């Protein structure tokens, strides 16, 4: 997963979430899907990264969520990631679970 976020996106995420470090995110196996039906509630790579960023915010950074600019910045991040096609990438483990191949 790290290869998708290296470079411009990594710098942008660091500017919005000062505690963000790409090296701290688990580097899980990902797959690009195209033409496969996936349930809408399956989180893509964008959702996973933003969830990680929000979970690791400290208390002061969490207060930003009350500011009007926070929502706008989050929408910009999501748009930027979608332009790069990251909404088509999913964690391999999520895809296996949804296809019933996971036996856990």
C-alpha cells in the first residue's frame, strides 16, 4: 500500500495531518478492482488511510473537525486521491471476506 501514497499524496496528507507517517501504516497487500461487483460498504484504500489519520490525531488536532475548513480540506484530499484512481484499490483481505473465501 505504501507505493500508492509515496510522493505528492504523502506530503499532502502530512500537511493536513501532522501526525501522519506513511511508515507507521501497515503495508498490507492491495488489489485494483475493475469490473468486479463489490458491496458498497467495502472500504477502499482512501477510506482506510483517512480512518488511520483520524484515529491517530491528538486531542488538539481532533478539535479541527469543528472548523468549517476541515470538511473542505477532507473533500479536497478525497478528490485528489480519486483523480489518482485510488478509489479502485482495496485491501486484499477485504475483497476475500466479501467473496466468501475467508475462512476465519
